[in-house]
C-alpha cells in the first residue's frame, strides 16, 4: 500500500499528514464555475459523468491533494427514492416532503435506487481510471438523519425543527424513513465501491442537533448499521464517519460504529480531539473554513498548530467543514505548502 491516505486510514503515522478538503471541487475555483455553466445547472452537473469527472479532477490538477472526492450531492438518494428535488438559485435545495405514512408509501424501495444513480457510478469508474496513481478516490453519502432532515422539511433548516417534530409526534414514520435511508445508503455506497471508490465517507452534517439518546439512536446506530453492512460486503475498504458538531459524541465514535476514521469539525480544538478521539484511531480535520478566506499568518499558525496537535497518531489533514465559495484559491496553496513545509 503506497497511497498516503490509505496508509493513514490503516493506522500508520506518517511524517507528513495526507491532505484533502471537503468541497474541494466547488465554487471557489474559476474552472469549476466554467464547467458548472457548461452543465447548465447543479443537478445536470452531478448526473453528467464527463463533467462530474472533470470538476472532481480540477482541484487534483491544481493542488495535488492526496485524495479526490466524488462530485455529487447528498440529496441524490432522496431523488433516487422518488422524491422531487430541485435547487433554487441563492437559496439551496428544495424537495417534496415526507410528513406522514402516505408520503413514505410513495417512495421506492432501497434496492431501486441504482437506475437513477447509474451516472454517479459511471463518474466513479471514470475517476478510478483517470486519477494519478498516488491519489485515493473517496466516495460518499449523507447519513440517514441528515438526509431525513431535508426530506421532512423540504429544504435545509437552521435547527432541523421539522425533523425533530416528526420524530416526537410520529416516531413510526420517522424511524421507517431512517430505516429506508439506511438501507438505500448501504446500496449506494456499496455500488460506489464496486465502481472503484477506495474509501467512502458518511456525512452526518446535522448530527450536532441530536442530543442524548437521540444521538445514540439516530446518529450512532444508523452509522453502525451502514458500516457493518459495508464491511461484510467489502472487507478492507476504509470508512470515514463525520458526525459534525458531535461534541462529546465524538468520544468513542470509532468503537461504537466501526468507523476506520472519525472526522471532527472546528467546534472542538485539535488538542481536545487528539486526546479524546484520536486515541481511538485515525482522525480527520479540523481547520476552520474561514481561514481559506482570510489566509495570512493566522492560517499558517493554525495549520502548524493542528498538524502538531495530531502528530502522535494517524491523522488526515482537512477542514472542519466544507470550503466556502468566497475562499481564495491562493490560501489553499498556502495551507498545503505549510503542512508540507518540512517534507
């Protein structure tokens, strides 16, 4: 095994930590904006294997990241299950809602997602043949709770209130939706692995709004079920879990779910995460995305601090969340150069 990301995921401590960046193919890059314009709209870009391959490769060509992450979206699974999905410019996604048994009954079964998602698998196959030999290919999906919050509300919400309300008032419908999403996610990620993904990542972007037993039941348990099923189907394929803003829920997440790596956001310090999370295995993160906008000495200082805090265990350098559209591409170069300055 020569790829640095795979070596780190296997538990090796490298003198220079591998690096990639969430949303590294995105609106901060002029070449991405040009390809997006060619596609016409966001979903057309996701479902066009040639163009999705191109935007996935763009940050690899520009920066030489140690990994490429498939260009897609976490809401493609709801669409594959039969939900209506569209994007409103400047506002984000909109979906038909699931608020009761009748809405749930309209959705397809988990095994029926592949026809809609076939172009995504073709993108993975394209990338598996196009990436440099040293670059790891990461596939991904949204975690059931996070995807459900969009399906229940019909859009993103600041507090995931509609999903919490359905959970509290119609637990049967809520849990049936999570079960469906869990099974569909297993199918989706398994197909990505079969197409050539070497690592998969589970994004639970809204895990932080789950508290106490709800975190265990709706963040930990679905992740454990997905990871367990994938490990049976694809032994040896590493899995990264990201229960964003999990707080104390990060502690023990490796063992509770079977994840090979736990990604941490920037609401916790690198020092805390090294002591409480990295002690259990590979950890990823946690530079604040704002540094990609502001740059300068503060960026250099933070990269060094995070690098050093995680130096005693396996660590993948990354942001605490996705890079934002207003980021300066030059700051990405500065981050990478700083991380690798002693290599």
